[in-house]
C-alpha cells in the first residue's frame, strides 16, 4: 500500500485547522456549555465542525480563522437546538426577546390599576400573569410548576392578556365618566 503524497499547501492548511482546534477546544466547549448545550452534545458539535472544516479547507479564510470558527460554532449550536426542537432555549440564548407590547403597556400603566385588573382575572390566569411578568419565569417553568403543558400556559396567558385589555379599557372608561 502506498500513500498518496498530499500537496504541501493542503498539509499546512490541515495542520493549521488541527492546531486551531487543539488550542481552542476547551474555550469552544465552555462556550457551548455556557449556552446550555450538554457537554456530550457540545463535544459532538465541535467534532462535526472540525470534520466539516477539514472537508472544506479550501474555503477557510487565511486570516481571522478563529472568528470564522466561532461563528461556525454558534451556527452549529443554533442548528443543534433547532434539530432537537429546543426552541425556547434557542430563543433565550441567541434571540433574546425585546419587551413585548404587553410588558411595555403594563410598565407604563398605573401600578394600582394593573393590580386591580390582575385581581379580577381567574385564579389560574392571575397566577400565569404573575409568574410570567412579575417573577420572569419561562413558559416551561410555569408549566412544570402548575402541572400543565406549555401550550396550556400560553393559552391561559393569551386569555389573560385579552381579559386585562378589556378590564383596563373598562376601568379607563369608568374614570373618564367620573
């Protein structure tokens, strides 16, 4: 069996990629774990990334390789969350939500009016609103605590927000007539 001689340029690119991974593996692993990827999944992601980069070594930039790999790692983590249907984690880690319209309105309203309106909700709606907006819990955390599905929590939230809009609108009308 004879080995094929590889062009020098190809060997040096492969060496650079291997060195890059050897030098940065721990940092990349901690980056993935910090973004809520399980250690064994993070190791698999980094391994797959190294194989993909070796396969596409010709397209690897000559400068800024570490930044290029970090961006590729971030995209690989996003793909992992998408593939494993961990959409809430994906949203929290990479696409933090802007304040929702409901949150902006609740912040700008008179706190006493909001308290009165929230107290007029059903007990379950009141609990969901309190946990979401005042305790800043996630839908999954609320579902677990209240022994519900995520969809049930979202449904209670939607109904509660609609009810709050109606209650606050009625309260505003009452103030306008007095």
